[in-house]
C-alpha cells in the first residue's frame, strides 16, 4: 500500500516531537573533531561565521566593491516591506494568498528572510532598515503567525511539493533564527523551539530519529540543505549534539559514490569520474550539483575554526576536486552546459547565470586550500570573467565576504587560466555524458541507459523533453554569445523531435499537463502520487532500457556509444504493469557512435529505423540564428556539383555560416542516403516549454540537417563529421582526407584517422570483432594510437558496465609493455599481442597501456 508523505506526517503532532540527539543505527559516525566539539565558544563562533556568510562583516561591508551588494539587499528589503504594508486578508505580502499554495507560502518565508538579512547586514552607508528593531519584531511576529496558522500543524500542511515543507521553508526559517536570534529571544522566546519541532516533524515522515539517511528524499544536494539547516538550528538552540550529528550526516554527502557498494542505497552525489547524479538517475551537475557545491562550501565556512569542523581541510580538498573535475569542464566561456541541468534547461535565467554559483564557491575555496590550488582557482575565476560575454555579477553572490574576496583575486598578479586544458576529453560515464573540448569549441553529448534517465520533467518544467538523452548534442563555438545559440530560446523554437543528434519516430506527443490535466499522473490506488517512486520512474525521469552506453578516453581523444530504444515507462506498459489510461511511446531503434578527435566529431549510425513502421527522422545538427540574419548554406553534391540553400540531395558536404556572429559549422557527409537541409523562421512562446515562464514570443531562424526515412522504410546506416569553424576547402578535403570509416553496423562501428595514427572502435554484441589489425571480444570501446616513436597507446572501457574482462588482440609484431594501468595485462600470442583488461566494477572507466615492439 502506498501512503502519501502528508498522510504519514499527519500521524505526528508537532507538540509531541522533540529533537533527537543520539546516534541512530545506520547513520554516519561522528568525525573525531565533531565528537569533541561543543560549548558556548564553538557555538558563538559558528553563529558569527554564519552571520559573516550571509550578512557580511564590518570589514567586508566597508569595501567599496561590496556597496552594490548591500544596496541590492536594502532595495529588496524595502520592496518586501512595501508588499507587507499592502497585504490583504490571508496574506503576509501583497499578492501571495496563503492556505492552499505552497509556492506562495515558501516565497512568504523567503521575503521575511530577505528583510531580516537587511536588518542584520552591517555597512557604512545610511540605511532605512539596518538595526531597526521594529522591523525585526515585525518579521518575528509574521513568523509566529505563519507557524500558528499555516505551518505548525502537519495535518493541514504538506500540500504541493514535498521540497517546500522539508527543505525550502526550513532553509529560510533557519537563517531567520540566526539573523534575528536576539530579537526572537527578547520578543518571542518560544518561537525557535516551536519552529524546530515542526521542522523536525516534516523531516521525519513517520520514522524515529532526526534525518532519515535511508530516505530517497534525503540524499545529495537535498541532504546538504537539510543538514545545514540543522546545524544552524542546533547553534541557536544551544544543542551541541544536534550540530555534531548534522555535521556527521553531511559528511556522507562528501563520499564519492561507489555504485557497487552503496551507502543507504544512495546513488546521488559525485562519482569518481566527476559525474554528479541527483534523483537517483538524473545528470544534474548544473542544477542540484551547483546547489550542493554552494551549500557545502558554506558549511566549510560556517564551521571554520570551531571544534565541529573536524576534517575541514580534507573536505575542502574534496570540494576542490568537484570544481576541477566536475564543474570546470562543463563551463564553456562562462556558460553552463545544458546537458547537466535536467528540467532547469527550460528556465529563463540559465546559462551564464548558472556559473556564478560555481565562481563564488571557487572564490571561497581559495581561503581553505594550499597556495598552489588557490592560485589555480584564482586563475580560473579570472578566466571565466575574461571569456564570458556576461561575466558573473558579484552583487549576485550570496556572501558579501565573497564579493570582497573576489575583488582581491581579480586584483592579484595570478594570470587568467582555465582549469581545463584547451584540448580535453571528459568521459562522464556515470551520468552518460561526454564533453570534448578543443581550442575554439566544446561539444557536449547526452546519452541514457538503464542507469541514467532519458530526461527530466517535473512541476510543469521542461514540458517536451522526450529525446534529450537520446544522443542529443550541443556544439558551443568560442567567442559567441551562447544566449543567441542555445539556452531558453533554442529550447523554445526547436522541434523536440529535431534536437541536434537525435533519432526520433515522427509522431505527435502531448505534454504531461495536456495528457492528464495536472502536473503529474494522479492515480494513488496504483501508486502514482505527486512524489511517489512510480511517478519518478515513469513520468518525471524514466531511464532507458539498454545497458550499452559509454565510451573510452585516451588522453584528449575519446569515443562514445549507445543503443537507442524504449524508455522504462513503455517497457513497463508492455509488461502490463501500468494503468490503462497511462500513455507511453515506443522509441525508434538504432546504434550510434561518436569519435571525438582534434578537428571534428565523427558520428556513425547503424540500423536506424522503427519496428512499428513509423517514419523516422535523424537530425545531424540543429542551430538557430536571429530572425534577420542572412544564414549562408553552401555545399557540394557527391559528384562535385555546387549546392546552395535547402532541400534534399546527396550532399558530400554542407557549410552553415552565420555572418552576424562570424561563426560557421561544417558537415562532411561520409556515407548514407540523401540528407535534407532545412531553414525556417519559427515563432513560439517560452511558456510552451515551462508553464511558469512569461508568455514571451521568440522568433528565430532554425537550421536543420537530417536524414529522414518514410514510414515502412527499412533500417538505414549513415556517417558524418561535425567540423566546427570549417571552411569550404577544409570540407572538400574529406573526399580524400585522413578519415576512413572502417565499419558501421549494429555489431561494430569504427574509424581510422591517418594523420593522428588513431583507430577508434565501439563494439556492441558478443563475439570477436575484427578491423584494422585489431580484434575485440564482445561489447567494448577501444582507442589505439601509434606514436611517431613507434609506441602503441591504447585505452579500453566497458560501455555496458557489466563485464568483468575485455580482451583485444593487436595483430602484427609482438609488443612489450612500457606502462600499464593496474588491471591491464599484455601477453604475446601467435601473430600479435593479446591485451586483457579487467573492467569489473569500473563503471565505464577507461584503462590504458603503452607498448613497444
């Protein structure tokens, strides 16, 4: 039987709840430092640190660079007070009626926090709010009213989104309890204990103890939020055990996720390859990941110097790895890549704004890491500022102290330098993402599998996401304002079936609100409530049904591959597990590989079609341009005849140039049927991709290049290369150039690049696969490169994550090992050298070796 979260909470009256201070079975053990912590001195320092983080200090706020931040804090507070003055019945702030809307209730608490922040923030300039006791007491009275009327009774609360009640409101309230601690003690001394008891009740969900580390709701970024709130609550309550327990629970967030030895069953967090996953299966570095980064760095600062900090230096080193390995590769000239933002891609304030939180975290980390690491972070902060068309505005930082430190870093002698090399390949196989960078461009690829969701839809956001994890790519060109190429406008005007890199059946799909009239599929009797596991699995973020999705990395080169198929919802429907009125869609079929090199990304597709007989479209690329731009489309047919404009033809190559932006992308059509070139002016509303977006019309030109197959057509194979910044001469050279397609079937896909002396292979089926003097046993991703000095370097990975060993044979002269990663073994065999690679429990990670004759 399935119970709603609200139903379970209604069993717990707030008055009967007391803070649990002892350790719980299965909970994290306390760090040595935290176990010995406590006392008035530690609590006083923790509270002072917290005030510095959010309100600043006399020293930081006296800096001229912080003046804009303080002015913004004051202006916001004055606007909130004006809204408070105009409030009607059933409101604390004008226009936000309470009692049925959890977003309005959450915003009400947020507005109170923003007023409290202005009351507490020190500063040299005159202020209409700072230090005003009457304003502070007005906030305290409003908090009391909210608790007595709308929040304190769990049997009437807990409507809408669970996050509002367990995390959102608690975050605002906990900071208010710190900022207005003195005023609460003098004016309503029982308020802190009352709120803490209620916050505990919402968290408990019917279980004993304080934080349920086994709950799927209390993981990753969510757990960091919860535990930070509890640290602050413990400090104002004088409850050292509460603080220490919260610190210990938060330490579980720092642990690198080992998918083969999960703690509390949690798959949310950072993985060894730099991936970040939230909601169990969503690639989420750019949304929840940056939220986690912000919260954890704040914790490091809040606990700094206290006995609760324990291994603070080790924590800072861990977070540093998150920044260098997990975040920096995903930021192209200040733009956070869409591939890791889940439903956040549909919001209007994404892209350049997303990088601000990462930059602030990097600024703060410089105070907690060794000098060399601090200089590297400083160089990166400068690099983002120098290369971004919209540099992060320090006034948007959370902490005034961070604003002042940011100014110091910019004034330092450390040169601007990216944390990620200009030529770099990042295989984020734990979240089915690949990022390939070269001077002048970055390429981001989104895949999916039985491990990783095809997309994320939720709360009326990202309404048409169906193919975002089916090989969709983003190609970012340097020097370009990405808001004109991607972001909300790209998502708005591009047909969801024609996302770049995607193969999709041609059919009309309806959004969740269109299908069911609500933001989710509501059927409690069958286990579908707003936050049920079934809703997650089949509506919000269904996974794929194929295990094969991964790739290998050899230095700055890489492969990626996946098998296209159904999502988990359609598979469950076919198995008879879903209600009759639940709508699912069958996917197309196909096998795809990406080979990521210096000048191009080579894409091979095989077996592309639809067993159900529908028409299928495969989009090689989609780009947008301003409506008044004279987009130039030029190319040649396979016989050498020049080509211009749109239509369907056997193209050898095509070049799409935007003369306004000064950018161009080329396409070398290596094999396959005729391609279709399209260029259309499209106008759509931003509200079509997110219900709460303003109804703003967007008009853009949309360029598409694709391979279209009619209904009933047999499966097809094709190959092409994406060539950033290509000239016509460069594209023409592919007719006799260094690139050769060695194989393109559903069993094996492989290419050779003669100039790089590189062979790259993806295999998909059992048995031995042979090409170019190489034999690969079973599904694998392999890169082999011969260097001018006669050495052979190779990298191997298991894209299924389920194999114990991958074996390959290099035919020709016998080779001896020069270097081998642990788990790699080379043995001579007749006619060559066999390389055995132990891939067990590597979760798609590559192992490499270097050999010589």
